[in-house]
């Protein structure tokens, strides 16, 4: 399996409702590795992880926040990659991974860069150190808090020393800065914009995943866009049936289910009857869901397209309060 990875500065995970929104987006993206920056959490346990990514196959590593600022968490599906070693720095959470499908060994680093120019050299030194520690193909992603070129930020006219230092680090580590599809900026506050978030990969990593490409995803609840690194894997299999919590808020839902269940008549062993009833109930629930709520998936896609169009406008003009 070819992994899909998302990096996103979420601007805080303290709020339960926000974690629920992020959880829904992670499920929508169908990714294998997630790197979230600016968690603003000094401790992350399994309860926090389960509120972000449900399932028993999720593992994680994190960098605690400094007070109410900073913090990184990297989550991954253990059915896709297995952690071999980890390193927690001041600006990075790094793991050496073994891919389950082919035992391929590689390293990932999630980054949340310093805001001040005087501190950025510490990040470059940290990346050089872990790059030399693990002699492996590399994938590095996150919010670097600096752009590479003046064209990557609104109102920028000249090449600053911080930009040059960033490019020098990329050159020294022999990394590839992937182009971004789906938009120019990865951060915007409706007045200015810049590309602060990106993925950097080594040539060896690209050789193993030659179909890799980078895409900006729609954003909700942050001034940063999520960025997806897709290695081109084709996922097969049928969609599993899922119970929707919103059904419980529908008046008379439980009574409706009881009525359906009582109406099913099957002959055979108890286990066969039970399985047959569940199958019949699933069909009735699916029909009732469409009749009562419509195609929620398509409605969500339509709303995300509206958001993307507004974000496209935001790059070239100031948005109105209504927008």
C-alpha cells in the first residue's frame, strides 16, 4: 500500500467540537499518516488520539506545547507503517518507519518552525542532525513558518536571509521541494497570504513512490490549509456500513428500528436469523437515511467546493463579511 499523508496547522486541539470536526475530515481524507501542528496541548493520551482518529490500529508520537503555544502530534495507521524508532526535538517529531506491505524502511519528520528568524537556525540544525542519524530515505512535512521565495508571500519584494537559509538547508540535505496543486497559499488571514506549509522528500523516497504528488485540501476551522501528500496508491474494497449519530436525533428513530426488526421473518439457526436481520436492517436504514437526510456525502462535497471558491477569491481580493 502506498501511504497518504496530511500535514495541517490546526491552531489548537483544546476544543472537543473542533477535534470532532478534525476527526470527520481525517475519515473523509482516508489517510494513513497525519501530522498536526500547533496543538496547544502539553499532554496527549489515547483519549485525545481516539477523539481525533477512531480505531484500535492508530499509534502516535507528540511534542508537547510550550504553554499554550506550539506542539506537534504525528498519528499513523499501524496496518500501513510500523514505528521503528522516534525522536522528539524542539521543532520536530521524527519517526523511522517500516512499511507493512513491503518492509520498506524510511523516515518521516513532522515540523513546526520557529516564528523568529533568530530561532530558525535551530530548526535547520535539528533537521541536519536527525537526517544524519538515520541514513534512510526521508519525507519531511509541516508548517515551516517561512517561505522560500518572495513569490510565495503577498507583499514580499526581496529575498530575505531566512528564505536563503531555508533553501540552503534543503540543498544541503539533498531534498526535493514538491510543487503544490490546488492553490498557491497554505496560510491566509483575509489580508495577506503565504506558503508556509510543504513537504520535502529525498530522491530515494521519490524513487520508491514515483507517483507522488502534493495537493492543497479545503480548510475548516484554521487559517492554514491542510496539505495532502499522495503516493498514488489505488484503494480497493467496498465501503463499510456506518451508523450515523445524527439518526439518534431523529424523532421516533428507535421505535422505527424496533418495528423493522420485529417485522423480519427468517428460518434457520439463531446465528443465521440474527445475521439475516442485520442485513435487512442495513438496507432499510440506508433507504430511510436517503429519504430523510438526502445524500449527506454529496452535500458535504458541494459545501467544500463553495469554500474552495471563496478561498480562491480570497487570494485576489478581500472578502466581504457575508463571504
